[in-house]
């Protein structure tokens, strides 16, 4: 599921306006781990490895943009992936592509 914030709507219960999420794409995709192995960073005395997974979408999936939110809703081969969240960082272009590809970063709430 790929979404982005849309127009704001008034929420009577909270007394505030909140953005309504716009669904950009909903359907099959493939999340692929980083092929570069990531890079090591020292954060708060912990050694972390940052990777850049990529998302593959069918060629007819249009409208995906940088900063869109990606939520994995189901995964047959790895059910624990359901609920993982990412942010689209940049498109990954190439020649003779068979799928639309985007580089992701772990995002909002993960």
C-alpha cells in the first residue's frame, strides 16, 4: 500500500484538522534487500548497518513520488513483514526494465 497525505479534513472528536491519506497504489509488489550490503554508522554508542531496500512495482503503477509512504500489508514468504513501513527515497532508473523500481528508507514508525 502506497499513500501520501492529501487535503486536510476536520476531525470533530479531536477538534483538529488532519490530512486524509490518498492511496497512490495498492497491489502486488516486491521488496528487495540492499545488494550493496549497507554502510556502518555509529549511533548513540551502537554500531548500526544502514541498508537501502528497493521496491519493485508493475509497469502500470503510476503516480508514485519521493516521500510517499509504503506499508507492507501481507507477505506469503515472510508473514512477519506485514506492517513494515518505508518511505520512497528516489526512483531507480535503468534500461530494459521489467518493473518500476524505487529506493526506500525505513520510515515512519518502524
